[in-house]
C-alpha cells in the first residue's frame, strides 16, 4: 500500500457543460483488485450520461479495458466529495461489500456546519426514515414512520467564521462588466457565517445519515440544498469522505474458522447428552489446525486504508 501511494497520482479530466465546470478525478489507489478515486463534488457515480458524464463513464475513458468489469462497492452522494471505491473483479467486490454489510468498514468524513456546536465530542443516535413528502429526502424516524436505527459520532475540530462563495446566477449580474464583478465580490465579502468544522464517524450507513443527523441538532451542513434552511448557495455542499478502512478477510481463512467453530459445536452438543459417547472428528477438527496450504496461507489482499487531505482545513477564520 505504501509503495503504491508514493507513485504519481493520475488525474482524469472532466467537464460539466451544465455549469461550465472543469474538474479532475484523482486516482488514489489502483491494483488488480480495486480502483479507488477521490471523487469531486457534484458528480454522479453512475447512470445515464445524457446530460453529463458520470464517475464511471470518465473512468472508462481512461481505462476502456474495464468496461463491464467495474463493480460498485458503495455509494457516495452526488454532492459529496471524497474516497470512492470500485472493485475490478467479483472476488474483490464480494470481500469489500461483505465488510460493508457486516458494518466492519470504518469511514471518516469532515464537514462545515452552520453555527457553533457547543459540545466537543458526542454521539447522535436517531433512526433515519424516508420522507414521504419528498422523493429525494430522508428524515428522523417517527412512531408512524420509524425507519432504521442510525448512529454518528461527532468531533469538533474548529469553530470560526465562514465566508461562502455565492453562486449568483448570470441573470442577477453580469460577470463581463466591472460593476457586476464588484457586486459579486461585495456580496461574498459581506456574508459571514458562524460555522463549525467537524469530523464525523458513522457507525451505520443509512442514506443521507450525516446530513439528516446534523440537521436534527440544528447544525445543518452548509450548502446542503435538501436539508439546510435557509439554504446557503455556496459553490458546493461542505461534506467530504476523508478516510476509509475496509478489512478484506480471506475467505479460505473464514471457512477454516467456520469449520473450527462447527466442530466445537459438535463437542458441546455431545456433552449435553450423557447417554451418548463423545465423538470428535479428529481429521477435520485437528485442534483447529489444518495442513492444507490453501487454508493456511496469509490473506492475499491487503486491507484498504486510505486518507485524503482535509479540503476544509483552512476555510474557517478566527475573526469576522
């Protein structure tokens, strides 16, 4: 892993004609099993490319040999930037998705939220449910709409003042005139917000979990169109997936352990019946040992441990 991280990072260029925006997709890890990128904000993972490219379509322009091979391991919201992983074969994807399913994956996000959060470290444990009134929104569960349990650890990194970059439409001013440029600069300088930079650790992986949890305590993520009220029309939503740890358990080792546990169960079941002679399958049990090299070799895939820089680290000022 360390050797691969030292190599020069490949960046795939992209362009969103809807907003006349150029961007790049840095590839932060790539081997025969996984392709992992630092996804830009406002970019869909996959789907139709009628209106704009997707992360998947741009990856295939760089690696056409992966057509039909890219396996989606997990999701990342359109507006969220950060680490996103693809599997390059069924075995790798199966191991990674199993870790997600069993809640073994550890993820760390950073965000800038409205207002000063008082506590330095705390947990939010509230269920997340679909909002019946909005197709693309979630909500805190209720008695009538309980949803699924969700838990997030919040750590405050800094409190300060945030100067958003307003995305004023061209109808309101003209960037081609000196007057328009001055108006835009003035509107940006005049808007100062109390804000908190936080580190977020989701214990569960519910849709929009971090965004809904932060909104529920009165500190929505700045630039979150769905959950920040009033909405700050900043250039992006201030949420970034900064770190991920994905354990990649060896399936053969897992089967060996399973066989060991099954034989222990045989012993326990036999002990419960005093009228039957205790029988142990020594060939398969063998005190938990197995001479088959296929079952004793080390994990042939390294656990994924990746971290990006914090893009929000220097965005809060101490003074207005």
